[in-house]
C-alpha cells in the first residue's frame, strides 16, 4: 500500500507558506511535513505528547521568523531573498489499522518528493518517525550520510518486539543501503542502549561523539567525518540540545549542545553538502516553557539549514540547473 494520498491540513501553515495537501500539487524546491506517529511501544500513551509537536511548532511561526522580508541575522539576509518555492504539505497521522501500511504510505510520499529533487523537512513526532523517512532515501538517487544530534544512541534492534519505535532509528539507518555512514553527536547519560548496542554501532563504523568529547575537542573532528561532497540527512532529537535551551522534551539531560554552537555547524554543513532532508523530533509541547522556546528553536534549526542551503554558494542552490 504505497499510493500517494492527500495529507491533513495543519492548524496553520509553517511561516505562512502555501498549504498543499494534494500530492498532485507538490511541485516545490522545499517541502515541510508533520509526522505525528511512529510504531508505539506497549504501555506508551497513544497518541503521545510528541504527536502534537508539528502543529505546536507551526503555531510559533511568528516568533520563528518575523516575516520573509525581515532581515535574519542568522542567515545574513531576509529569508525571501534566499528561499525558493516552499510549501507546507500538512500532517500525516496514523488513524489506526496496519502500522506497516501507514509507514509505507508515508515513505511513498517522501520518495515522490525526493525523486523530484525537493528538499524535505519534517517535524515529529517521536524519533521513530525518522524510520519511514530513511526508507524513502532510495528516492534521492545516491548515497547519503546521516548526521544525528541526540543524547541517546537509538540503536536498539527492537524493544518488546517493536522494531520501528523511537529507540531504533539509527540502528534502522545502519540497514539501509542508501546510508553511507553516520555521525552521532551529543551522546550522554543513559538511555535504551546497552553494551551490545554501543558495540554494534562501533562495529558498523558510526562516528560517536559523546557530549563531553565534543565540549573538549570542538566541532572540527565532527565535521571531518562527513565525506567531502556527500549528500546529508540530518536528524535532530530535541533532547540532544541542552535543556536550559530546549526544555520541552521527554528525557531532559544536562550537558547538551547549545544553539550558538549548533546553528553555525548546521549552516556549514548546508553550505558544503546538499542536505536532502532534515527532521526535528521529540519536542514535547506540554513540557515546553510558557514562551514556547523549544518549538521556536525547532523552527530556527530548520531555517538555518534552509537558508544556508539556498543562499548564494549553498549546496542545494548549486545543485539546481543553470
């Protein structure tokens, strides 16, 4: 079951982009979608709080950007001067029935976009929503390096028999032939990973950067792990950032990455590598500050990649036909 189906309209458009829920109208350089559900674990709430995040982030659009013609100091120009045609293609929710069919229909939508050269951004949802996106990477037309920001390794083969939940996306990525390698940054404290998962990640060849190593050595060793010219897929778990800046998560962990570190790194990647897609996941709106700073940061992370990708000299702009 992989036919292209219309999506659901969001509560409001991200940054007031045109909302296009019918796949026949998905002709754009950039598309954003919300993915609300992954394969759930027994005992977890259904839906979980993270399912509300795509619309919670959209509702902060005015704080994320004051408008396309306003000067954006992170980007060095108004967004309107950098961004090509951008559309919000709405949300994809699991209404019940077969999760495998739901995931396949989601992958089919994203594959359709990637085959047309569209840069895809997604708001989760928990980290399991990354898995159907990874399954669509065969639509990119080449191999892709995965760049992962997270407090947790996410390398479980399964949890209670569930293989596509939020503890498994990077292990799942290691099975995709389109994935050429991985860089995992910000790891700290404890999560679902045991010795077996850490050893499996190392045996695969994933580049693991615990947060304390990052803080001591800086970002240059991290960036050096991305092969020159390689396409990149970025997946950011909100708990990879420090909870003093992104408090609205389910598993806050001190000692994380700061926005002032990560934003220029994301811009550097987008300038030097075609970022074919990016997700920001694990935002839990009920735990966010009253001012919505977690949702605002999620949107700002996307804008840093989008702006740098399409700025003069950006890797996605260089990909476009002359």
